[in-house]
C-alpha cells in the first residue's frame, strides 16, 4: 500500500482519486477502511514469498459473491455488466431505483472496510504462530525473515533495510508498546495510510524510497531518477519535463528545490479530505447524464468500465458479501 502512496505523490492524485493506481480510503480509527492494494499492501523487495502469494491469492480470489463467482477483472464485458447490474441493486439501500451520492459513499466505505479486515484475517493465521491471539515482532520477523536470521551469510538477497523499516512500522502500530499486535494494531501495520497515528511512518517510508543522498528530503533529481531511471530508452521526454515542472511548481511548496517531510505530509494527506466522499462525487459527476444529482441503473451501466475500475468494486477485484452490508 505504501507503493500506492508513492504513486499518489508522483501523480499529485489525492487519496481517494478514481484512478486505478489509487486505492485509498478515509482515515478512521475505530473501523479502519482500505484501499487497497491492489496492488499489494506490503511491496517487499525480499523473499516474503508467503506474503506475496497471500496478497495475490486474496486480490485475485476476492469474490463478487460468497458462492465463488469470479472477480470483475476476470469477466467478459457482457458478464461484467450483468454482475454490475446486480451490484447496483445492492448499493440502492432505500430501494428507490436511484443511487445517491451518500449510497455510493457508504458502499465504498463498506467495500474498503471488508477488504482491509479480510486481509487481516487472511494473514493472521500465518503470523500468530503460537496462536495466543497476538502477533509479536519476533513472530513476524521469524516468519518473514527466519531463513535469513538462521543463516545470514547464505542469504544475501534479503533486504535488511526493509526489515528495519518494517520494525519501525510495527512499533508505530503497537500503541500499547508491548511488542505484540492485536488485530486492530495489525490492521494499522498492514494499512498504515488509514490511521492518523501512522502517518509519520507512511511519509518516512516514502522519503526512504526516494532519498538517495540521505538528507531526509526528496530533491528534484532524486524524484526524476526514481520515476525515469537513467539510461532507460523508454523514457518519454515530454512526460519527464511535465513531471519535473510539476515537482518544482506544485510539490516543492517553499521552492527550495526539494520536498521535505512536512510538504510530503500535506501532499499525501491533505487536510479535511474524505476519500470515499471524493470517489462518490467523481463517479456521480462523470455518470449523471441528466444532471439530477443521482444515478439510475442505466447511467451506471452506460459507464460500466468507470465503475468496474473504481472503488465501488475495489478496482474490479472484490465486492462486499450480502451479509456484510
């Protein structure tokens, strides 16, 4: 998920945008929501094979219905439209044959919440090895890095900075400081972008990805090299110039040639931003043909690709089961 926030930073798309790359949710402490990950929450560069497999299985095995229907991304266009029509009836909570902005927003929140909670449940059994209802740092580290810790000299491909970064995130999620995570804390560890107290960690991890000279900020050259690796023949010169100008004119707020932690915080977590609300407004604006402030099933189906690739279906991957709404 952190990788998605990097994309957000790169593209200047705020959390909750309708773009496929941005699967974010509003920050809520009692009932955390998610975006999801598509894309994956843990973008590990080491041998977290079990995590990667679980992410892949969860995302591409997330069902339209509890009975085993395929995800939207696996359906032919005609099937996708048919399934979306069924979905519209479920979104229409008051059964008035119209979808309001509030109904869209509530649905998106439910999809995000269930996706996040589902990932916690899916991963929990692998990390709570002693089955005591908590995940300790030792348990997490041993499952994720055990083979390296047993024989470090023969495991040169393991990313030690990644492990230290995860430990920092683990400690931030561990609000009672006992080095053990209960499920809400584990949710914060997996989806830090959804929790206010994890924002510093999210921003720092983003800086870590770009900051090559170790000065604690991202300068324009570091930014460009990360987006457009030097020597890559596929680099688009027009796009490169656009991104460079965007960095200097929009991201670098104090015009000192770099983005510091405070600037990055404001870019990634704009004040008073409600991701689900923004997504609902966007979908309504793009699909409300007669401009009456609500959507009919026909208006939604006429824009089925927009909806299938939105947070309404968790970007085509998952839909909340009937009994969870």
